[in-house]
């Protein structure tokens, strides 16, 4: 079974802190993604990566950065956390291939910024 | 750009009722279509998918048929259970592009 793990299920941080969210996948997938999920807004793509050291902006990259130093690990960084970044963060991975390839999600990290 | 529109929730049904959650898409080509489910406190997991017109995806009693004529991929289940209570997301993808999600439909099944 494909496994996508996220470093924390729940996180509480203060405004202005630097926050690291880690994601690891064990299936050698080329593509990895970070989303945030908010009520009424569904899932919104923050950043994605299709290879080591490669990254692409998604729909809402402002206030975030990412790092992919190894194929299995994709980190999301909040440089200076703000209260409007309180959300559920979901990581996903997917192999390269056709449009029918399944995307696998981690369990999510619920972040509260005070 | 491509988009996915889902039936707005929340949807509340009694156990053993028939379920339909509507999903329509807009795309310039022929995307693959997916239904994901999110149980309380968890991430999303793939429920079913279809990669070409007239394909039917099915899993756990749920079904959805890829209808090119109506650009739809409605989710159905003949008899729902309390354990089906979750949020359901319809999504599409063309080629190597990103997944495009609908807004999600929260389903609650009462015993």
C-alpha cells in the first residue's frame, strides 16, 4: 500500500513563527503536492513538485515556500505564520504517467496560528 | 480553465436511502475523473475513478459513470450506511496537469 505520512496531526504556533510541515511518501513517486483545505473553499493547491529540487507554484503560493531535497520528502514552510494560515494542510503524491494515475493523500495536519 | 462543480451540501439521508451527488466538469479535452472521500479527521482517499467516456467506476457499493454528452460524473449508491458519512470530492485531471477539485459535499447518514 502507498503510504503518505505527515509529521504532525495537530500543530499550534504563534504569529510570526517559522513553521515546517513535513511529508514523506514511500512509493518512489515523482510528483508531490501541498494543499490547504478550508470550509466552503474545498482544496486549494499551494505548491507542487515533479522532481527533486523542482517546484512549481500552485493557486495560492503567497506566504509559503517548499523544499524537495530528496525524492521521498516534500516540506512546506510558512516563513512567518499568520492567523489566516490557520487551516488543514494536506500532502499528496502521485507517480508520473497518464491522467488516470491515482493521487494519494496523507492524513493532514491541522494548524492553528494564534 | 478546467473546473468541477459539485452539488452543494450538506446532504442528510436516512440509512438505506438512495444517494446521488451530482458532479459536472468543464474541460477542453477529455479528462480523467475521480471521486475522493474524506472521513472525519482523515485525509482524502480515492473512492473510484474513470478514465474515458462511458467508463463506470465502482467501489464499496458506490458507482459513477463518465458521461461525455452531459459532462457529468454523478456519484450514486443504492443503500447508504451510517459509515458512509463523510465529505465527498469530485475531481478531474487532463494529462500531467494538476487535479481540479470540486468544493466537496458533506454527507450525513442518520440511523
